[in-house]
């Protein structure tokens, strides 16, 4: 059986933790930062963890993740 191809768009956006959870970078920290509060910008710096339902979808896109 041939190798499965990885969806490159998903590979650039998501990565896996050691326990199998999916990490992603939060959106909203690229531009128009003046109207956002310092607390909000600080919390956007942290990596997000996908929910279990979304994790199943990402695992299909990243077969070797």
C-alpha cells in the first residue's frame, strides 16, 4: 500500500503534543493591535488546544502526526 499524503496546509497550522493533543496558534495577533487590551494580547500568545471533536478531524489530515 502506498504512503498516505499529509495535508500540507494542516501541517503548517497544527502540531501534536506528547499525549496526542493538537496545538495551534491563536488568531488575532497580526494587526490592528491598538484597540485590543494588553490582557487579551497576552492571552493570544499562548498556544491553543483543540477540542476532542476537532482533534479527530485533524488526525485524518495528518496521518503521521
